[in-house]
C-alpha cells in the first residue's frame, strides 16, 4: 500500500496567462524524494476551461506545481492540494551504479506501474518488473566495464569487456547472484592470451558443441577476438544462453 505525504500550495493564478504560459509554485514537502515517488495535484477551485495542472518532485523535500493554458485567457486563482505517493503506486526507477555507488544522473529506466504491470522493490537495490503483455522501454542502458586483470563480478555488472593484450587473466563470476542475474564476458583484444571464466564454485552449463555439461571445476576459456559468453543464473547454475 502506498504512503501519502500531503501538502498544499498558496493561491496560484488570479491573472491572465498567454497561450503555453505557466504559473509555477515550489512547495516544501518534507520526505519527498526524486526517486520512487509520484505526485498527484488537484485544485480546490476549478481554474477555468483550457487550464491544465500537474506536479513533480523537483528535489529532496520539494515539489514543483505548474498550472498552464493552451490558449490565452484568465486563470482563476486556487489553492492546490498535493499528494506525494510512495511505495507500489509510485514509479520505479532503475539506476546505474558507478563503482558500487548509486549515480542519480544515470537513470536507466523510469516505469509507471499500470495495467498488467507490477513493480516490486525486493530490497537491497533489486527491483523486479513483471508484465502480462508487452513491456516497452526507451533509453535503456546496461552497465559496461573494461577489465585487464583478474576480476570477480558483482551484482551490478552486466557486460565485462575483457582486454587481455597485456596477459591472460580470469573473470570469476559472483558466488551468490540474485535469481535471473545475467552477465556477459566479451574478449575485445587481438592477442592469443586467454580469458578464463570461473563459476566461483557454481556450475556453468553450456552446449555440447563446446564440450557440454555443467561444471564447477572446469572453467571456460575464450581466446579469440570477439569471443563472448552470455550467462543467466537460474538459482542453481549459471546457464550459457549464448556462446560465440
């Protein structure tokens, strides 16, 4: 269930407004946060035909309310009620992390929960999105990092671009990934040096064409330029869903 934080503006309007123009009010709303909250705004007095209003969390503890007209005309003055929604009724945001630190300037995806879509905050930075129909996202960005020496992946990794020009090394997959975690290792350099992929005690399952089976003690190796392996964790094993 959503938690609602309430506030009110002063009177907005009582004046003429050019077409496309807007009145703006910034209101202090303690507890409001830019990520994971949405705003509902409603006037106490109808401001007139052709008038549109809305609001958004514009900063920590701050909501901006805008009232504008499509055509030139008078806007009747009104106080506007603000409801800031948190929890399951608010948009979910997925963020990139830089070296494990959330980077609020790199939003991955903003998604409003609606019909057929559920957004669940699983805690520990994990957000699960489920849809009964098609789910379309724009501007989706996935974490990419370049490695030149031994490295153990973390939950926020997706694509590891391996540059073994200076020597062979091992990419060790994280030991306790969340269900559904997908990680990719891609060899970019032209050398014959080998990039080894270790399951860190967990099985890596792959096609018979590549030796086949599920092995924890036999790491995989990629040695040619543009070789890559994409894996997904099913709760028991790493499964190689693509091996090039």
